[in-house]
């Protein structure tokens, strides 16, 4: 799941080397994926009205469901 978000994020931004992703266990067995990017690229990650971020969360949910897990995406500033 971490690799999926990393691939999408690096494809969107101008500075892919500044993408940092961590995967941590959350409450009740949920996997929390934290995404950090350069300040200049945050607009590209979030998208207009949060559409890109919502799409990334939807894809992450689909992947987690296939693996019979739960996952959330946190975008850090």
C-alpha cells in the first residue's frame, strides 16, 4: 500500500526526491500511511477542492480492501 501512494505522489510532483512516506500501525488494526512533500508541491498532492487527495484515499481503500485490511492516508504539511 505504501508503494502505491509513493508511486502516485512521485508522479504528481515536481520534486519527487522530497516525498517522504511512512507506514505505521494505527488503532484497531488500521494502517496509517503518512505522506509529506515539499511545500511547493502540496497543491499538486491535494488538488482542487481536495479531489486528488480524495482519489488517492479511494485507491488506497480499494487496495486495503483487497488485502482485507483497513488503511488511512494522512497528508502532512
